[in-house]
C-alpha cells in the first residue's frame, strides 16, 4: 500500500495527463480479486500482476514492452 495516494489514483492521474498518457503502467499488487483487477484496468493499467510473482516474469515482460532482446 502506498501512503497518501493509492496506486490506482496515481495510475488514473498519469493516464489522464496528456504528456504521460503513453506511459506503460504495470500494477504489481497483493490484491488479487477479480474486482481489484477490473478496478486497476479501469484506472488505466496496461498490465496487472498479483503477488506472489516471479521476478523473472516481470523482467521478461518489461523487456518485451521496452523492445529489448537478449543477444
């Protein structure tokens, strides 16, 4: 949990900002109910990952999003 402002609120604000709306947002959270995922996606998240997660999977997805390939 983030202090002061929720991750969903940050996500909404980023996606509503003209200069930041293109930013790819991955929500990494302990909240795994379908309602929570739906709320995250409605807030503008591009990907919703729940804990526990495999760091390797996050790294691979990040590389895919950034267009980085292993040589």
